[in-house]
């Protein structure tokens, strides 16, 4: 089964479990007269809603690319997880409000042994459902499922707190439900904000995971004739579609035919291994000049004074035009153009007879 079908299947299990629990708990809550348990039942309803949103989001995201959206619709998944994060947040805020109210106006609820047993069962069902949905979400890289699973786990914690409060009230005759509720609400609100931030960050465009970018560059460099891989840029269009580009350094004596074969092979291998569509650009590196090595050594010496310079690459010295060019990556937050001018000035001093071009690159990936 493919990813989207699995996500829908997990969500349907979630919906069924939640609907059964809603009916179950509402009945118990009404019989025992516990507002907390009825509220809890309503929470289960919102959980079923999060599964519905996951299904709708996955179906919409899975639509084939079209002329208007040639990159596909995968980013809809971020929007559905944002929607679920808002549901988690609202649940947290509601629970906070109810808890504060119950501290200010304590109402005695009666707990029968039957109630306690039934709520305990609900806690267990919810907890294992939440864990299952969350683990499947991680497995299929679905933020919506992870958010939905977290929501279910929080519900089980809320239910557990009503149980604990019931036990305390039965043994010592004091009501702690409100205080427990406040603490749990704060934890839920914090988690809701975190899920929201994560999805928003994906929409804004976030840094590629360092582990992936390093592995990808290693795979590219494993091809014969590649001296280095730089400027890796990856654009994610949802959890399953990624396109990007990389620059590789090759000997300046390669022919177009050789470069063609090499770059094609790299794109093919990267697609097979990572499912990423990668465009490969070329930097030439000098093969037979001592002059180039001399200049390169001087550059390395000069940039030692600048901890803000993270990397230089793509160095090439053209003996005909007597120009040297290279790219420089300067850390975010530092004055890159000023550093560039500084380095240029120092280079001109050492080599007044040569021209220099320094291109500023962005620190896109590790
Ligand atoms: Zn570059």
C-alpha cells in the first residue's frame, strides 16, 4: 500500500475508536453527573475531527500535478497539520478555562466504581491509539498523523487526571481536579504551539536536515571525477516531493560529452536512492597549473583571519584572462559584502597583476 493509503487507513481507525469512545464516555458522564467526563467526551469528538482533516488533507495533497501547480499539491499536508495544531491549542485553552473555573467554583461530582473502571478503559484505549497513530505518523512522515496522535495522548492524560482526582476525592475528600487540569492544559498548549511552529516553518522554508544534506553530498562525491559537491539546495513540496540543485567540481579538461554522462548518472543515482530530482551544475578545477595552486594557498591564508567565512569553493584560475574566481559562504548575520571587499583588497595587494571575482553564496545546507 502506498503512503497516502496507509495514512487514510490509520485515520479511519482513529475515527472509529473516537466515535466509540464519545458515545461511551458521554453516557458515563451523564449517568454520573461529571462535567469533566462529558467535556472529555467532547475532546474525543475533536480527535475524530483531526482524523477527518488528516484524510481530507492527504487526499487533496495526493492529487496529481497540473498546469497551475506543476510541483504537485504536497504542501497541503502542512496546512492540515496547522489546522490540527489549532485544534490541539483550542482543546488546551478550553481545558485551562474549565479548570480555572472549577478551582473558583468547586462542584462535587460523584464517582461510582463503574465510572472509574470505564474511564480507566478509555484512558488505555486513547493512550494506545495515540501512540499507534503517532508512530505511524513518524513512519510515513506525516505531520498530521503525528499531531493527531499527540492530541489522542493528551486526551488520555486529561482522562487520567480526572481518574486521579476522583481517587484523591474518594480517599481524602478534597478536590484537586482543577489544579491538575491547569497543569495539563499548559502542557497541551505548549505542545500545540510546537506543532504549529513546526508546520509553519515548513511552509516558510526551512534548512535541510544536516544528516540528509551530508549523506547526499557524499553520494554525489562518490562518482568518479567529482572533486567536491557544493551549494546543495533542496525545495520541499510536501513530505514526498523534493527537487533541488548541486554544484560539482570537475577537471577543466573534461569534454561536454563526459560532463553530460557524469551529471546524468548523478541525477539518476540520487533519484533512485533519495527520490530527489537534482539538477547538477559544474565548477571547473584547474588541472595543470602551479599558479592556480599558489593563488588558492594565498586565499586560504587570507581567509584564516575571518571566522565568519564558512567555506570557499569553485575556485578557478583562467590563465588566458588572468582572472581567478571563486565562491564564498559567509555565516548568517555577518556583513558579507564588507568581508568580500576586504578579502578582494588583500588579494589585489598580493597579486596586482590578476583580476578576482568573488561570488557570495548563501549557507543553504550543511
Ligand atoms: Zn557556489
